[in-house]
C-alpha cells in the first residue's frame, strides 16, 4: 500500500458516524454551505501541515522530525474536534441536498480524534515507536557479519537464487527478531488505546471502524470471506504446482508433512510474491529467454526515465502530465547520509497547487518499473480529484486507490506494450509463450491474495478481543498456515511477534484494501480494454493511447469519494459488486494448464489447516548457515544480482516474473 493516510491521526476516508449526535440544529442549507466552504479551506491547510511533517519524517528519520510530526498530528486532531463541535449547529442529516449531507457526514466522523489530548499524545507516541522499530531495524548478514537494512540488502538476498536457503532462513529469522519481536508490548498498547479512543466515537472497536470505510451494505467480513472462498480453488492449483517444482529442488526434508510451503524459500521476506522462484517453476522454460532489466540498463535508464515512461502512459490516455512540483519534490532514490523510510508511497499535500509526490528508493529493474506505475496511479487519482472538497479527496473506497495503478500495470507489462517502449524486440504468438506470461503474473498477483486477506483478518480478531496478546503469534500463524499454505522454517512462540515484521502492521495501514484491489484491478482492466476496443484474449490487452479508456478512467477518478463506491464501480464496469470473475477469465488458459499439470503430479491440491507440530521441527536438523552449500546453479545466470534482477535469462514471460512485490503492499 502506499498512500499517506496511515501517517495522519485520522484516515482520509471519513464515513458516516451513525447515532453519535442528535438531529437538532438548523436545516438552513445556505448557511451550512457557507460554513463548509470556510471549513474546507481551513481543513486543506491543516492537512497540508500534517502531511508536510509526515513527509519530512519519512525522508529523514530523526527525533526532531518525529516530534514535529506528532505535534502536527495533534494540531490536526484538535482542529477536527473543534470543527466537529461547530457542525452540531446544523441538523445536517435532515438536509435535502444529499451531496451536502454526505460532505457533512464524512466531516463529522473524525475517528480516534474524538479522544482527549492526553490519549491523543499517548496514541501518537506509540505509533511513532512502532514505526521507528520497523524503519530503523537492521540484521546481521550471516555471510559478512555486517549489519544491513531491509532495503536493499535483505530484500535482494531473499530474492537472489544464488543465496542458499540456509542464509535466507537466517535473514528470515533475523528480520523478525529485529523488527516485530521488539514491538510486541507497544502493539498491545496501541490496540488498547485505539479501541478505547474509537469507542468514544461510537464504534465497538477499530475493526468496526476500519470496515466502515467501505460503507458496507451487508456484513463486510462475510463479503470478504465469500470472495476468498470463490478464489481459493484457483490458488490451490498454483500452490500445488509450485510445491511440485520446489520440493525436488530444495529437498523434501525442509517441507513439512502438512504440505505447507516453507516461508523462506519463495524469494520474498513475507512470501507475498513468488515471482523470484520463477526460474524453478516455469511451465515452459525453453520457450524464450529475455532479460528486460538488462535491456533497461543497456539503454541507460535511470529512476527519472522510469517515472517519465510512466507519465507518458497516463498522458497517452489523456489524463495529463505530472506537475512541476511533482518533479521538483519527488524522492526517487535513497537519500544519502540519512535514515529514511524506503517503502514506496504516494502523497497528496492538499495545496490545490499540484503538490503531489512519490517517495521511493528506485532500482532500475522491471519490478520497480511496475512499482513506479503503481505509485503514479495514486498520483493520477490525486490529480483527478484535486478539485473535489477535501472530504471527497480520496478513493471511492480504499481498494480503488490501490487498484488504479495496478490496472495500468496490467497493460504496461504486456509483451505488446514492452515492444512499444523498446524493451522487447517482438512477441511470439504461441500458447507456451503466453502460459509462461500468465504464470509469472500469477506468481505475483495470485500468490498475494491470501496474504492480502489474512493480515486484516488477524487484526480484526485482535481489535475485537477474540485474539488476546498471549495469542498474537499463534493466531497469526494459524491464518498463514490455513489460508496461505505457508509455514515457518523454524519454531515460533508467543515471545515472537511476526505480524510486526510487515510494514503495514506497525505503520497502522489497513491491508484489506490490497485484497479488494486485486479483484478490482481485473474488473477495471476488463472494462477499460472493452472501452479501448480490444479484441482477443484479455491477457494481451494494452489500452495505451486509448482516449476512450482514458475518458472512462478519468470519470471515476475525478469523482473521488463523492459517491458510494458501488455507484462508481457500476459506472465503469456495469456491476455493483467486487467480483473474481474477470480475474478468473484473465487466467483461464493458465488454470487449464495447472489443472492438467497437477494431474501428473503426486502433490495433493490441499494442505493442512494446522501448522506443523513442534515434533516436526525437532526431528528436522539443519546445519548453520556458515556451512551452507555453494550457490545452486540455475537457469537465471550470474550471481550477485539485486532484487528485481534475479529472474534473468528466463522465458519470455520473465518480463512479468520480474514483477517483484512492490513492497506494499502491498
């Protein structure tokens, strides 16, 4: 994920707080509009100050910048509380102007900001401590003894096929020891404070509050469960196939009898993307070899080139170029001599003067090209709804914001588009070629979906008190084993706090948006392809230069959150529901291939809902990483490559396999 909402004391998406206030006061809508006009102007100023302070902290993590960020958040909170009190002079629920009612309802619900100043200060402080644990964590490299950060060092090692699984295991454990494990007590305090504060706003707990941002017309958790159930059989096909390829390579001794995939061997610190094991799992490894990252480097691309290429795609749709302030203030590369948060993110500064920025530590690789398009999708959303009142300057729902950039990414990463931008000489119209292409898309897109679901499924249970602090880690692994089919490479206990090793947990960023967006993006993509007049398989569609697609996209983006998201979705796609159907259509040929391949495999399609028992870990011995075997020979080429360049010399579809996790996260 990746927008700035988690940096503010309240989310940008504010929804109706039912039953908090009496329907007393004036119904004079003319006076209400005048009041709101001044409030809206003042709100933009206050949000700008808070975002500016958050930005300064993110690009230069110091105690002073941390203090200023907390101060700015508290000032915004006090402003919101004051204005919420002023609003009660109007009986806004009785207004005849429904748009005005919606503006007031969003402005009225200020979330945890309703609490007193002491609670606010404690809450801001604990959130800062959680973020600092994560942002400053470093791990001892078992090969060199050097203390290294997550990005780029650990991410690169986890992705590199020439790094042994034993070294990866040590990094896997080390990162959790240095990040999550240290913040468990603070996270418990965060939950206690957050729940107490949100209850003052009329919500039962933070789970109910977070879910309210989707303005659910039915039980939200049941809706998400239904979507997961619809998709799970297709995930099982991918899981079994990947397991059948990895088991003989790594050896059965590291695979538990429960048929889970060991979390540390999938090329990603969180096993949320499997793109870095494409060299071991490719359906047709001899189909064609290509190295898109190498071609980018050969052509002299740098971070600016990547942002310019992304800008040109959006401009070709008629959505406009980035602003001068964007180019002047965006941070595209890691800043020297400072601690900074490298997690890619997009920022709206509420100036009405085109101040939008991306913060990203870019590497010249194909996955970072995908990440860049994703973040630029957020920026385009900001640009299109800039003229909306501040309460409407947000996505139709949180998943919409994430889906926009990923929709563009689906078009950009097609072989057809890579030919157009000079990174590929030609495409090959064969079944094997496109099965490889879809497979590598699946390693990133489909492998992510259960992970995108389980993080907030865990947090909802924590917020509701169904999972106590003494059960934090066991409940986490119950979900990872059950839903994702992933198990830990070493025993875990309640002394650990593995959820905290993922940015969005200490960063207080709701994660279900990424689960939702992984379905929405295929709905958007199919609709825009239809608007562009595309004929043929969906996976070949590139709507580059289609003004028809651009007009349709611009219409839903410019609405922001001024309408219920179901109305916005229907306007583009013709349906009011988030659906897995377009995703299933997109990957149809791949699912056919996986079904047949799994028939010829001894691997079952299922795995245990329970994690491996302690007896399995005690019966499995492994030498220390210092005695790890030499690097394994793979079809990927030379060693020493950074994250994003580890799938070199792969089948043509490797151009999509290079879509390493955007560190959202998504």
